[in-house]
C-alpha cells in the first residue's frame, strides 16, 4: 500500500489510453521520478517492479513507484486496452509495507508558525487491486484522457479535479480492517475523538463505542499515530482553544 502526503494534493502530469497488440509490452524504465498508474480495461499486462511481479487484468489497477525499476515480464498474449496516468506527490510519500502510517501531528509539529495554516494529511491508496467500481472508474479515466470539448482555460483544472476523484475511487477500495488492522482501529478511534472532543472522554466510553478493549485501542493508536487516545484528544482540544482565542472575545 501507498500513502501520499498532502497538501498540496497529488498532481496529474500526463494521461492517455493505449492499446497493445499481441506481442507488445510495456516500456522498461528505471527511477523515472513520477508515479505511473495503470488501469486495464481489456486483456492483461504482465508487469514487474524490482523483484515483484504483477498480472494486471481487466478491472485491475497498479501504481508503479517513482524510485523503482519497472518493466514487462512478458508480452501481451491478447489485445490489451489500458489507461495510464503519470503523477507526482510534491509533499512526499511512503510505502506502507515498510513504514508505519503517517499521522498529521508529526508533520504539523514541524511548523511552529501560524496555527491556522493548513493541516497535513495522508492519502492511502492500494498499490495493486481490483477496483470495486469499474464502470465509474473507467468513465473517470475516459473523461480525464478525452477533453476535446473542454475550453483551453478550464481543461487542465477539470482534469485535475477528475484525477482527484479517480484517486478517491481507488482509496475507497481500501479495506484497512483486512490489510492494516491496527491502523483501522486507530482511525475509528480518531474519528470518535474528533467528534467528541468537547465531551468527557474516558477509555471505557471509547471502548464501548468501538467495541474493542481500551488497551487494544491505545496500542493501535500508539503504533499508528505515535500517541495515546488521551494525548490525541488533548491535541484537538488545544487546537480548538487556539481558534476560539483568535475568533472570539473569550
């Protein structure tokens, strides 16, 4: 799995649709500096990235990393249609198979300036998956790659908006409870704490709401976010207090 850091949001650089005949194969490229998202709508691509191999069939998506070697492990054995998207994440990214999920407070702490500045967040995407809503995803891909009817002034803006929707569709596919159970529990706890920061929050009430033992929730939050539930909710309360100090006469 992949996590992109934002803001700013990932930026689409180029996109297109290709058809490979039998015997054709993807380019062999190394450390190209941009992400390459492939989405197959017919046939299949046989791809490698470093030492891992993927069969990208119809309805499958694969994100190739910018700092790796990717190549074809076998030519197409049938006519294959696919969309491709080159994009960058200027704030950075990480591979969640080797790094723990990003928590916004870790990066927010780096900026000691105006507390009303934008809060960083993470966008979690599957590296390789079968998309859960192929018709909607294919329609988005078609809109991104065919913009003849758009005016030159609105075309690029519209493409970027549609690309964010495409990433959202891929992100929606993630089933964190199956792939990263600790992160899934931590995310549920964070949602509960953000909703209830103005109330008295106890480990018991948190456990009852999430239907997990409080000690397990605390371990998941420490592992995923680097803080306990109480530390997390106190940070939210402090941020809200700062906003009230400058926006009210309290």
